[in-house]
């Protein structure tokens, strides 16, 4: 209910700043005992840009994810991926292969962004349907982006101010 409004506001803010570097990765998720793949993109500051669930982990799925990401956020200057061949094939087809960067530890930002999702997944005792996984991933990333403050990068006073502003905005959205 509130996620679409929060997401719309966050996307407007992110469009101006999310063009420099994207980190893209996929993670395995079990849905009713079957393996599915959650494709996620994170910008250079750790904001989750997009999350898409697919049944397959191939070039077509990577292409679908990257097209959706670029349609919503424009084109990045640099796309950091792991060495999974489907990314290279999809980016080659889109004509943006020169923007891809791969390296041993370059993609740690997105790998670490899976951790809060995994914590919530365990608390929810997994997923029963692919649609509920997609909905949860979208809502979770919107709410997480809204409340996530880089605590280690700011002073306590600044952190408290931004946290209370985020909470006030959340309460305003819940009331309306």
C-alpha cells in the first residue's frame, strides 16, 4: 500500500544520482522447495534500485532485468557484475558491454545488500509463491532504502535527525 508511494518518491530522487555505478547480482531463493532467482541492482551508495524474480538464470532473464532497470533509471556509466556469462551476453545485446566491470571484490556492495533481505526471509519462514516473493522484494527494498542511514558515515546528531525525518515521513504516508 505504502511501498508504491515510497518507491515513486525514492525513484525520483535516485534518477539524478544513480547514474554513476550500479552493482548487479542474482541470489538463489527457494519458493515452495523450487529454486528461483532474485536479480538485484544496487547503486554506488547501497540504495536498492530494482529487484526482479525469475525462474531461470540465463541470458533472457538477465536481459529482462537489465532492460527493466534501464527503463526505470536510465543508463549507468559503469555496471559492476560478477563473471556470470549471461550478464556479458545481455549487455552485448543491449550495446553497453563496454560499461561492464568485473573483478574479484568489486561486487561486494551488492553481495552485502542481500544480507538484510536474507534476515527477513528467514523471519518469514521462506516463501510459498513467486508473486509473494516479488512483492516482498520490492516492498522490502523500498522500506529498507527509506530507513537505511549510513550510520558509520555520519555523526550521531545527524543520524538521529535523518532517522527521525524518515520516521516522520513514514508516519505521514501511513496516515494519508
